[in-house]
C-alpha cells in the first residue's frame, strides 16, 4: 500500500467528518433559531402543500432566479444540473453492485461534467465582465469557481486525457467505506481531482455553499401564508404575552 | 437642499445603469437627538463601548431571527437582486444594490461570527466594525425602504428588509437612531398618532368633515369616534385625517359604512394604523404600538377591526397582529382568546377596507354612478407592503385583484402599468420604510424613477390622469415627487377616493 492511499483515506475520513458534522451543526442552528414573525414573500402559498410545491420549484427549477435574470438562471441550471448528474455518476464508486438507476445515468454523467464546466465558466465570465457583479465579488467568490472548475476539468481530463485505473479507484472507495484501506492508483490527475474534492468538502460548511441547506430554512420561502387564521408565536415572544400583556 | 434636487432622466432603454460609487454617501438622514432616543428607551447618543454593544446585539438578533441568521450565510453573490432596487436604479450608487447593502452587515458578520472571516478576512470580504463602517450602516440602511422587491427575485428568498431592520435595531441600541422614525414613534406613544394630532383636534376635524360631506351631498354621513359598542373599529393612518389626498379616502370609507348601514368608530387612543416599530426592526416597539389597537378594541367592545388605506400598516395588521396582539383567529392561549372571543369569527380579522368594500359590492349592497369618475383614466400603483407582505380575500393574489376590482366597479376607464412594475414586482414609491422625510428628498426623488417611467408610459399611451393607491406613504411621497417629474401632484389618490366620487348614498338608514 502506498503512502498516498493512506493519506487520502485519512483525509477523506477527516473531510467527511467536517462536511457532515459542520453541516449538521449549521442546520441544527438554523432549525433552532425561531422565526417570530410571518414574512412569506408573494406569491405565498396558503397551505403546507403549497409550500412544498413552492420549495420544490425553487430548488429544482430556480423559479425566483428565472424571474430575476435569464443569464444567471441558464448558467446556474447548467452548472447545478451538470453537477447533479456528475454526483450521481460517481455513486458507482461507492456501490457494488451498482444500483440500476445509477447505471442508467452513467452515459449522461459525462455530459453533466461538460455542462457543469460550461456553466461555471459562464458564471465566472459574468463575475469578471459584468461591472456590478464584479463589484460585489470577493476573492472567495472567484476561488470557489476556480475550485469547482478544477474539479470538473480534472475529472474530464481523466476521461479524455489520462485514464486512471477506475476499477482500482472503486476498490479504494469501497474499502474506505468499510475502513479497509486499499491501494489508490498512481495518477497525479487523480490526486489533484481528489485533493480539490477534499477542499470542497472541508470548505462547504464554512462558506456560501451553505445556500444549499439555507434555502430550505428561508422564512420568505418556507412559511405558509395563514397569519390571520393561525396564531404563530415564538417562545421568546410568548413570554411577553404573559409578563407584559399591556406592553 | 430641495432646490438643488433634480429628477434623474428617464432611461432610454431600461438597462442596468453604470455604477457611480459613492454617489449617495453624503445623503444621510438626520440623526435622532437625545430626547427622541431616550423617549423610546434607547441611549441618547452613541455610547462609548458601541462596538462591543453593537456586536452583542447582533449576536442576540442572530439567535432570535432565523431570517437574519440564514440570510447572513446563504448569499452566493449571484447578482440576481443587483438591478432590482429602485434606489439603485435611481441613484446608481452600488451600495444601493440589495446584495451590497446586505454585505455592509454580512462583512461584519463574517468577521466576528464565522471561522473564515476570523482567520481569512481578506478572502471573504470580512471587515472590522469600525466607526466608518458604522457610519456607512447608518447612511445606507437609511436608504432602504424595506420594500422587499429584491426578495422576490432572490433564489434563496433573502429579504434585505430583514437585514435593514436588524441594522437599524443595532444602531438604535448603541444610540445612533434616525430622527424621523424615532420621533414619530415617540408621538404615537405620547399623543396617539404619527402626526401628533391630539384628540380634541381630531374630534374637531371629524366634525368639520361631517359638515363638508353634508354640504357636498346633502346626506348626514357620520365620522364617529370613541363610540362604545360600535360594530367596526376603523384603524387608519393619521394622514387620512387631514392630508391631501388622503382625506378623500377617509370620506370614502365613511360613505361605504353609511351606505351599508354598518356602525363604526374611530379611536382617539389608537388613531394611527401606521407602525414604525417595523421600520426600525424593534419587536418591542412593533408590539407596543400594535397593543394600542388591542386595548382600543377591548375597551370599545367592537366586533370587527378594519384597516384603512396604509401599506405597511396592512402588512403589520395582516401578517403580524395575530402574533403580536391576538387580533386574528386560531389562538389557544388566554391572552389572545380574550380578544378573539369578542371578535366576530364570521369575518376575517383584521379586515382591509378594500375587502370590506369589495364584499359589499359583490353582495350588491352598494350602488355607484360610475360616470362620476369619467374624467379619470385610472391606473393602480401596487404598494410594496401590500403586494409582497400581505394578502386580501381568501385567495392567493387577492391583494392585487380586490383593489383593482373595486376601481373597475366605480370607474369606467382603467389601464395597467407595465407588468414588471406591478403586482409582486411593483416598485416602491421611493418614500417607504421610514424614509418619508425632507432630509432624504434627494433619495426620494431618485428612488421614484422606475415608477415614474412606468407612469409616463401610460400617461403618454392612454392619457392616464389618476394613479390610485392604497397607502398613505405612497400618497404623500407621490404628491411630493410628482412635480419633480413634471406631473401634477394631484395625479395620485386613494382607491376609496374613487369610491367616494361614485357611491350613491340615497336615504340615510
């Protein structure tokens, strides 16, 4: 077994812990924080069912973004849907036998990779070329795109430039899942790809990537518009009714 | 200052304007003095340890409001909101882009509340909370009308109004409040309404109105106040009592009650629908101001609570009153039940005056002479708080349809402004959210630009000469800024002003 296998295996345990633990802490924080006032934004659904549909449209179709700006929407869709396909395709490295639906999306995964890279390139171009987007960008906004582009490009390069032994890669990750460290093929491209993924996993809970869980907790999007029919009082506000009923 | 303020030119093609960094950095609303501040329990002036106090308050708010907490984290700087704010469009100051306005606070949040900002501030745009940053907060968080247009377009629903409210709350807590809003809140508590109209003057005004309407129509339309046992308690913005064109809508409400034979009353204790507690993001004030209405309702023993034409007041009433005061339905706790048992559950509580009028129209309980409004070609300006923060009727979008239905029922000529400027995409009048003050006239004139462009279009194409709206702030703001855009200030008016013109009163009941 090579040192690289050992290092990557350990780093992936660490990254998985940071990723999952960090996200859990964040999500628990969002969930625990009260939303004392009803602030859904129009068009606000009047039922929970309506909220589920609204959230689904928001998360799967980027409805609000569509209303806002077609360019950002198209590039965002290209990137996120591409990424989703890529992630699904990568499930084959963690499952044996490969789930049938994961096998079914295999041929599309590679187009997902291309879409993802195209979308990212477009988003970065926007960030560099459009004056007002450049104005609001921080170095981390650029670096995040570089990181994701790096992951996408190194992944595509392994498909089209230097093909590592994917059977061995799969053996490594299946082993990793069971705390048994298997040799990782000797490929600089693969090391680069995996290193960038590690960075992404570790950065995720501490960065703007929190928009992913955040959207589900956004009060303007997840609240039912029923404030006249139902009395909503958070715990800290309810105490006021008892202690200071006259203000 | 007012003399030097000029309206920006209309955009030939409504594309995104180029940035003019710092264009509005000198436009600062007057700071509240010690007397105004201490009356609300805020420090009289900027406290010594303001940085420590501000950060502590920020931490507290992050724990109390999920909105703030999620919105500080979730922004990806995508830019969807960047061209949506009327103040940005009108001023071109990049700090008036919603995302940049949020970032004034987000940069501080990152510095003190996130790992990345603590160790790599330059990487994530984190900033120390310096005096310059605090001043910048004061300037630009008092250039946001909390209209929530940006929130409609944000893929995560980030609502800049929530951030602005939090910022103003923090500023107040360290003694750096805004004169206009805080002075008005003081008046609500000491006198009963935002305009500082004492009860005797109010009673006098109402008597005068009764005489005017009698002279005008020959009918004894009453304007009752403090009548115990009335069915309806009307809560309306105090501007309705004497400002033009507001007063014409008050006459409209009175005529509707008269024609429908509904007994109603105003309250001298709660002679104000507006609630500037929302503007400054202070839950205590928001609640305290709303509780006056609860007290008045309990004391007068009314069965229904109806709210007049006021945008943010309707948001507070519709969305927050049930939470704050129990004016609503569905409560199980003793505090709220005390009032909810008294209120008539057959009606929506609270009811918007437009809901009441439209219900009556649908039941054929009102008759109109539509030709009385024939001199008008009417358009409707959706007020931001009604459009994006409330509803009317029991169907989604009722807040858009019901006022329009009323207009079409009382006037023959009605046209819409451009789609991207109406309904939930409506542009703020430019004076909402605690900015309706002369010290911000430059901002107000510039912020009205997108609405004025849309208005100009229907004026040119359809000959529109009346822009109806259901908000006291919109009415006051437009009356003031319309002349800057070469319109007649009387072009704006209330929906119930049109109702008043057309309603047939007949015999008194």
